[in-house]
C-alpha cells in the first residue's frame, strides 16, 4: 500500500472539502479584491488632485481599508472555528490512524497556507482586472468628466499581500490552539453536542422576555426625542438600550414565545413546527451572542448605507433649498452684478436676471403669550411678489404676517420645539412710526427664500407690508430719517439674481463667477455647492456601499455555514422522519420555515433598528429620505435572501442523501 506524503494528504483533503470551502474561498477572494482596489485608490493621485480635499479622499480610503480588514478578520476567524468543528471527526480519524497532533497541525497549517495564498493571488488578480470598473464608478459618483486612466500600483499589491499574510498567520495560530486544546473524545463528540433547551421558571422568563421588548421600544422612543444638546449621551443610551434589548430578545424572548406556542399546543407541534420551532428552541440561547452581533451590526450597516444613499440622492434638492438662485449678488459690490452679466453675455450664456428688493434690520422674535425675553436677531425682509417673479414657488402672506424661510429649521427643530410654538410676534427695531413695527410669524419653512449665504434671518412678507415697512422711515421727521440712515443695523438692500437653465453653461458661468468674488471669500453658487456635495456624498456612498456589501456577504455566509453544520447534525432526524412515513416535500417545507425564521428574525429586527436610526439621521437631510432609504433596504433584503436559497439547496442535498 502506497504511503501518502503530507502534501498529498493535504491535496486530497482539500479536494474532499471543496464543497464546504467554496463560499468561504469566494468571500476571501472578494474581500481581498476589494481591499486591493481601496488601497490602489488610496495611492492613486489623479482622483484626489481633482477634488477640493485630496487629503480627505486618502484618509477616507485608509479608514475604509481598516474597517474592511476588521470585517474580514472577524468573518475569517468565525468561519475557521466552524470549519474546524465540522472537520473534528476527520481530524480525530487522522489521530486514530497514527498521525500525531504535531502532524495534524502541520497538515492544517499547510492546507490553510495554500488556501490563503491561493485566495490572495486570485484576489489581487481579480482586483487588478476590475479596478477600472471601480474607477469609472467612483468618477461617475463624484461627477468627474473625461477619460479614466488606470495605473497598476505595486505599493498597493505589497500592502495587500502583507496585510492578508498577517491574517493567514492569525488563522493558523487559531488552528494550532484549537488542535492542541481539543482531546480525541471531544473531536468525535463535537458534532453531537446540542444545546438542550433549558426551561426557566415562567415568572423570570416572562419578565426578562418582556424586558427585552421594552428596552428596544425605549430605544426607538428615545431616537425620536434626541436633540443636539443631548446628542452624545442620548446616542449612547439608545445604543446600549437597543443592544441589551436585542440580546434579551434572542436569549430569552424568542425562546419563551416559542415555549408558549408549544405549551398552547400541549406539546403537539406537528411536523412543520417540529422542524422549524424546535431546533430554534434548542439553539437560540447558544446563538444569542452571534445573532445579537449580526443584528446590531446589520442595523448599523443599513443605517450607514441608507443615510449615504439618502444624502447623495437628495444632493440636488438640498442644494437648491439652500441656494434657490444659481447666483445672487448683493448691491453695493462694486457693480459686480453688472459686470457679471456682461461676462455671461460675452460667453454666450443664456440666463434670467431679476432684481429683488429687501430690508435688513434688527428685530426681536417673541413667543405669544410668553413672559420670557425676546430673541434679538438680524432680519432680512423680502417681498413675496418679487420673489415669485423670479420663478420661486412662494405663497404670499396676509398683510402684516410673515413666514420665516430657514433651511436649517428641521435641524434646529424650530417647528417642533415646544418653547417656539407659533404664533409669534416679530418686533422690528424701527423708530416709532405710523406704519407700526410688529409682524405676526405664521409659518417656518424648511428652505431659504434667498441664497443662504446672505446675512440675516429671512422673512417673507407681502409687497404691501414690505412697502409699508420701507415707507415707515420716509414718514418720519427729517432728523429721524437721517438717524435711521446712519444706523448700521438698518439698510435697504437689493439682490441681483441669476438663473442659468442650461447645465453645461451653468458650469461655465460658475467658473466665471469666481472672478467676481472677493479674494479669500467662498463663491456661493449653486453649481459649485452641488459639485462639492456630490464629491463628499459620492465618496461616502461608494465606501459605505461596498463595506455594507462585504458585511452583508460575510454575515450571510456566517449564517449559511452555521446552517450547513446544523444540516449535518440533523441528518439522522431526517432518516427517522422518513421511516415514520413522512414525505420528502413535507420535511423540506418544515426546513424552509426554519430557514425563514433563522434568516428573517435578525434581518427584520436589524431593519427595524435601522429604520428608527435613519429617522434620527433624517434630521440632517432637508428633503425626504423615504425613497432612498427604502431602496437601500430593499437591495439589502434581496441579497440577504440569496443565502436563504443557498441554504435550502444544501438542505435538499442533505435530505436527499439521508432518505
């Protein structure tokens, strides 16, 4: 009989276990490819040079690479432990036929090294092949035009190889520890270890079960009440409450509910419930830690992806809310508006130019009724009719009524603060006149009426009210008129607004507008602000999207590997059920219900957590984020259920082989 060498034994073992390793191997290659792409983008100088903040670009990809490595490390160590337990009988047989523990360690180390090097090489090659696709994608997200040039980075290759070599060493150390700490008896009994459900007293189980639900609901309730003053402490309290509640939910609540169902049926669950509920009752407590981690991290990932897509999706609308006009130039700026219009004419740019009058003065906003001190501020009063002539969709208030237009109202919670309830009175610091000096604040609109960079809280009034306020000064005695003109806190101003309907021409106009901005000042125009938002949010969605994808594939694979192990352990149960006369289709229906429970419970709870987290984040986004959030979550669910199909396919093979 030919004696096998260690290398031949390793090759034979790898061929035998390839059906268990293929998904793990794919995920490792995928993560290696993505890490190589991130590191290459980090070393690519062409993209940062085209951004306003090149250092932010490099730091973002450095942080993304670190997070990616953290996700891959957790996944690899978890999967490595699962595979070791699955192969425990095989490792025990090696020792029975005379292979020492040292020999087993050498076999496992050689096998792990070959798999790791193979995945590393394949990952770098795949990353180099698909790098152009990622480069085109991020250039599109950032709004860059022109031809994309691809450069292969040796530095990125060396860094990827070094980092993943360390990961291979860590998994090898893990294998050595598990091999030397496991006895021969443990190896043969590893597959037969099931966690039998304990039956705690109904009282404590009910209390802790309900406590888990209460903690989660408390976190949801607090997420809707968080404010800027309590943001840090409130976020920690919400996170702690939800994590503790989720743990109790998996540890106690779900098992307690299933126990109540079994008790209500007098222990007669039937085939489908026996195949779906019973295994969960046996193993839910043992999996509470891993399911809690998967659920909470899934919620955090979903929140980041949904928020990133929401910011990117709403960039155009949010920029328009902040800058309703492509360009707005205040009078008295050295005839800048006139020269800017001439420059646009010289370049052949079609535009719409309108002038809007305004009054800037000091005023006080007072709650009615209230004994508290009034809030003093600078007001910018704008006539609604003139704004409507520029094409703005602004309703005309009633005489002596005013609407405040503030794009930060949602963030500042002006409309939700109980101390700021409407109606309010606005007392303008005018000298005593026949026209009066009070306005009634009737609405707070979550956008700006004039570009946000102009000075003063923006109030929109009717033309009649505006003229009366402006005429209030002229109705004063001559000496009081002169006194008003000399005051720095009162001024009659005007804004020249420009709208450029053609997008390519708007970009050219933006470049021309920069020349009319004082040196050292930021040019506040729509095109420039929109491009800056696209770059920031495009980078954010690119990184969070792919990190979310890696995390999704990793967690889905963890659940898949866990179900593969359980399928092997339940093989004898399938044989027994077949001997009792149950059909294959009945067994598979029960298994399908179990898989839906296993995958849907953490997914549904994670989505619920993410929905309330996104609701809190929505305060930062002026426009609605329902559509982008729902789209991101829908894509997450779709990919997640691919693992349900993979698991069912594996179970079908096990059931078919068993019966």
